């Protein structure tokens, strides 16, 4: 059994994805821990057949689900790798992990992987979507889930990190090939983001990470989010869409890619802005009536 790292995977009705992910991990001989949130398909039987340690927890949001996984599983390795069920590791990353030894990374607490994201079978190469670095591997009981986020789940580690630019994971949610699934999913996400932004306006929710443009990939994201929150609602979705399509060359992703950039970069964020105003109006009416 691998003495250096273990895998943690979150699942919910992932029978179409989980076999693909587990196949990409085969041969690394690492313990696999799966936290499920109520699957009613074959996910649990697939996990059991693979010899994974399985537990269940009701889903609230991704940051809280990851927090539960990191704090309840009895992990014995010094490092963990946290993957979504719709991701797979590439042969290049597999080679890096095969050679990984904890003692070779003294003083390093986290490693960023590079992600290739797919939508309806097409790699979204432009629009700011590649390269895209995610902190996926870190020292157990050093890294943790950022609970100050409602929807954008990320892990945080103090100390030094590395970026494996050629350590690539592929992410393709096959269920999103049906656009009604994508819309329903992002409609739910928009509820979470709208609540989060209203709380930030009220200064009842803060960023965990230090916002630094020249910092780690996540610190840069924190910096850019601060800029985003200062932009006027209803204007910022269009500005962001133009930025992705024109300045980040999203137009080169073709028709499928342009649809993705429109839906994810404009439509989703416009819905968030509408819901923010609905929440603010509700709060204002409640204060007027004394409720």
C-alpha cells in the first residue's frame, strides 16, 4: 500500500464518472476514501468493488463537504489528493505520482495540478480556462477546506507550495452534456453565490486568503474577486464575457466554447446579480416591517 498519499473523492450519482476516475488511479496502490451524499445509482457498489473506504454525509455545499471528508476519515498517509468524481489524472500526472516520495518534498505543504476543462466534449482552451491551477495535493492535517466560500471550493495550506504545470487532470462532467442539467446545477450555485455576496456586502463574511495579484494561484483569485465585488452589478457580467471572448481569446474555442463562455461567464453571473437584488430587497422590506 502506498505510504505517501491517499485519495479523497466526493460523489453523488457518479456511476458514469467514478469507474473512469478509478481506472486512472489504478496501480498507484493508494488508499481511496469516498464521501457520498446520498447516491441512488450504482455509485456505492462501484466504490465498494474498488475497495474504497466509503462514508455518507448530507450535502450542504462543497466547502463543507470537503471539510467533513478531511476531518472524519481516518487517513494515515502524510499527503492527500482531493479529486472530483468527474476528473481523471493524465499519464503525465500518473508518472509524477508514481515517483512521489514524501521525504523528497520537505518544506513543501501543497502541490497545484493543472486542469483541462471540457464542455460537451470540447476542451475549453481559451477564455482564461487554461492553464488553470488547482491545489489538489497537500499535507494531511495541514491543508484545509476554505469555509468562507459558499460555492468556489478551494483548499488552503500555510507555507510553501509547488505548481506542477505538466501535472494535468482532465475534468469533464458528462451529465452536463444535457444543458438542462447544467442550468439546474448552476441555478443552485447562483443561490449560494448570491447569499455569499450579500453577506460580504454586510461584512459578515470575509476572505480567508490574503489577496495578492503576484501570489499563489488562489491568492490571485482572491485579489480578482475583490475587484469583481467592486464592479457594478448587471454591468460586470457583460464586461467579464467580453474579457473572456475577446481579450482571453475565448472566441477561438468555437461554437461550443462560445456557448460555454456565454453561459458560465455571462448568464450565470447575471442570474447571481438578479438574485442579489432580490435578497437585498427582501432584507429591506423585512427591516421596514420590523420582521
